[in-house]
C-alpha cells in the first residue's frame, strides 16, 4: 500500500529541518542531529511510576542503566536495548518509549546505556547488554523483581542486540530468557541485503545509512561471520526464546527479518510476526508521531502476558 499519512508527515518534517544524509556526517554530528529530531518529535509526558538509575558492572567498566517501575502488582522484568545503528542513541532518547512499554506491559523495565561505535566496535555493545542481563537476573531480589519470565527487547540495532543476547545467554547457560521482542531488528550485516534495495522503498533507513552504520560497527572481516553480529548466520536456533517480530512495509530490514523468523520457526522456536503496512523504519520509538507505535506496544504487552498465562 501507499505510505501511511503519518509516515509522509514524518518524512516532510525531516525535509523541513534539512537533515543531511547520514553518509555526510561524522558520528558526533549524526548524534547531534539524531537528538534534535527526537526532541522535535517527542512531547513531554507524565510518568506515574518510579525511575532509578544504577551503575552495573560491565566487561570494560560500569554500565549505566535506567530502571522503570510502573508500581504495578506484576514484577516480571523486561530488558530494553535502544536502537541507533550501534552508533546513535542514549537513555534519554528512549525515555518516553520505555515509560510507555513499562506501563503497557506492567513490567519493571531496565534500559541499557551500552557502549557505542565507532569508539567501541563489535562486540562491545553485545557484551555490555549481556552483562546487564546477567546482572539483573543475579540481583533480582535487590531490584524487587522476578526473572523466571525475563524478556529482552530492542528496536533496529537494539533488536539485533536482543537477538544476540538471547543466543549468548543460551550458549553460556545463563540467564534463562523466556521472550525476545525484536522490533525491525538487523539480523544480517552483509552487503548483499542492501546494495540493490531501492531507497524509495525504505526512505527512513537507506542503503547508504546501513553501510554507514555497519562500517562504524564492524572492524574486522571475521566479525561479519560471527553469529552475534549477524544472528541469521546461527546454524542451530533450537532452544532459543520464543520471539515476537515487528516489521514495517517501507523498511530495508523487513526482508531479512522475515528470513530470520523462518529460520527460528524451522528450528521449532515459537514465532509471532506482526507487520505494519504503509509504515517506515523507526515508527516504534516515535509514539507521538505514529499511532501504530501504541498498537505495537500493545502487541508486546499481549505477547508477554500470554507467556505469563501459560507459565502460571
């Protein structure tokens, strides 16, 4: 179908702000533009829950996390890894998203400020996200949460990290992860997925954008064959957590998301795919600009509550 009117409005706002092509910017310049657009498109919101920041031990120093407690009776845990191509993004830019997710899922949510590329290339972000996931599972009593149905969630590069952490937790035999919520995740970092994709079919994340992100994230050719960078290369997906995959029609990543869903299903993993026609990459973290973001978060809440119902 045609672009959704809200997608068109978003792209027009980008044009009015004269946002330069990502390939023309340094990482520092791109972060400034990214923060500016997030501020422009996000309204201030009230939060009735409790927020706390902590420093968690990581593989290369402490990692800052922000904990959102919706003050509900449910005390299961949800880890959230922000997007931004492993180069952009921070805790503040997903504040609104995390508040909504915590409220809708009625879960304590931990947002992770993992190290960014190119200052810290692969596998720094993955190792940070895994370290936090392991730490919260080991410190459940301190946080006042249960971890028997622990879930990881992320969008775009954050979805890539959620998938990688799910694999890493199974490979290292801790902690147990019940659900992986993958919102238009990067599952393949090979050039073949991007070089022939028309930019008009992915206006919010172009071929040039993907190449820019991957170039800053990957430092060695061998990394392209490491399953924790492109999860789709994993040979045996059996036993991975059940997955919810959320995709958008006008997104360069949708084809590889579907391929990853097929790989998981073939291995016997329970997979639920929700596709949003007419929408573009990035809609999930802009709930003030896209009504579908609220629906997608409700899908996340339903997925997690269904798992809880089955286990109780």
